[in-house]
């Protein structure tokens, strides 16, 4: 019998909104890692050609009207065939195949229920991570666990509250979570992508969704 025949399959999912300038740089290391059965980009209503560039880069693309980050993640998960789901933000930079492999390993090997990637932030932000929940979009989780979590019905799991919801679910159920530092990996901030004013408004909206998710988690059974 092939010793690898029982290895779980892995699907990578990238929710994307107007990320034509960066999406190919996210897809390339996922392909090069060799661990992903498929790479799915969920184009959440882009108007800048994100979908076409993602297809050209080698991803399977699902286009939908704008539903928010959590909604895009849900769409990707429903379409995915893998036993394990790997989520990657479309605005990250400097991801490498080695980091992808490191993120996947603990869940694939049964050592963690969820893995969260820690981006290479300035020291003070890394220090704050010791006391505040990590909200990064680079996550690995079993498909069955992800859908069980969503079935609890948190409304914020459809938007930027999704990562807070995932953290809260694992904490409430006392499921093991592993944090893996991703050297060199950063992301393009909203103020740079959208301009100072629009970026600031987008950030405030995101913070509001996160705070609402925290309230919903307190009610989680």
C-alpha cells in the first residue's frame, strides 16, 4: 500500500477584492509548495481584473457579488475538495513555498486543530500579539471543523469578524491552536491600497466588525 494514500488533501483559498496588482504573487508560492491539491481564488466583486490575473497565474476562480471576507471564505470552502483548508489573504507579500509547508504541517499531522501565521511585523506589534488575539488571514484548519464553527451562526462570520470568530470557537472548545512565525511576510495596508481617507474608513469598519464578533463569541455555547 502507498504510505501516502491516507494523507489528507489540501485546498488553498484566497478571498480577493481588487487585488490585481498582488494576487499572482500570492498564488505562485502556493503552487511551488507542492502541498495544495487546488488553489481557489474567490473574487468578491472585483472591478480591476483580479479574476483574469488569478486564472492566468494558475488558480481556479469563483466570481461572486460582494459578500465580505467571511462570505468569500465560506464560498471557497464550500467549493473546495480538500480535507484541510488553507486561507491566505490576497494582499500579503513575500510568502514562500517553505512557509506554506510549515503552516500546513501541524494540521496535516494532527498536532493542531488550527494554525495561524504570524506576519513579520515591527517589534511592538509582535509584543502586542502576546496580549491581543491574532487576526491574520493566513490560517489552516480542517474543513469539517470550519463548517462546524460556521454552523453556530455568528453573523460576523460573514465579514471581517471571521478570524475573531475562528479564534473564539477554538478557545471555547479548547482546541489546540499553533502559531507559526512567517519571516519576511507582510501585507499591504488599507491606507496604501485605497488612499488615506478611504483606507481609514475601511479600517474603522473592520474594527467595528471585529468588536461585534467578540460580543457574539461571548454568547457562543
